[in-house]
């Protein structure tokens, strides 16, 4: 089934057409926010994930548990509590689930890791310098759905894996800083 059959793709706000002073006062959702959300630093799996049962107003603000997709990086993440209320710009889209048999964490997994999806995206990407998906292409992607129970299991495991990987990388970076600082002090003594 096509992605547009099970989610509403709401493209972010075009900020380039708005007043520059106004834009500077906005709290804008960034690629770094998406990366932090994907790495699970701030997301509580038990409390934050919603499956589209919230009453969505017609605006471009991020909400906890929403799936946000980056057209530039072709990555998806669930919005964390830290990043709620930020303005989603035109480089992102909110994927609002309208099909009760779709788990939001599974949707992130499929968009980010599924070889079947990556192949579709690769074939469809447009642009000569920066290849990216368009909203129309995103909507037309074909999605295979296992049972909701299987989706929930895969989705939770995926989010835990991403968090574990991010923590391991952070630990390695801190260890490197520590060792380099010790070596610098040994060199000076």
C-alpha cells in the first residue's frame, strides 16, 4: 500500500517567504534536532509515542511522538519532549498516521532502514547537486505492513538500538577526549 494511504504528509512551513526578523524569533526544528530525536536521547518510549490519536490542528509545530521526515537526509524520527513546539520548515514533513494498524516507531524503522524503501527512494530522488525526495515521491512510496504486534516489537527494538548506538558513540568520544587530555598533560610534564 502507498504511504499516502496510511499517513498524511504535512510539509513544513516555507520560512524563506517570511520576514527575516520574524524568522529569527522562531524556534525552528533542525537536522540536529532530528538526529537527537532519532538517537533517542530525550524520548521516553513508554510515555511519548502516540499513534495519531491526537487531534491535530492545522499548523507546523512539532508534537511529542510525531514522525518527522527530512527531505534532505531522507531520515525519519519521533519528536521528543525537548523538541516539541518547534516550527517544522519546508525541509521536513510531519507524517501524521491515519491508519490505526501502523506503529509510528515502525514507520521510522522502515523509512530509515528498510532495503525495500531505500531502493525506492534511491530510484526516485531528484536533484543534480543535492538529491532529495519530494513530498509527491514520499507519498507514492510503497509500504509493506506486518501485524501491528510485529510492528511494535520491531519499532521498539529499533529505537532502543539507535539509542544504544548513540550512547556508545558518545562514550567513545568522551574516552578519546580523556586520553588526549592525559597525553597532552604527559607531554607538558
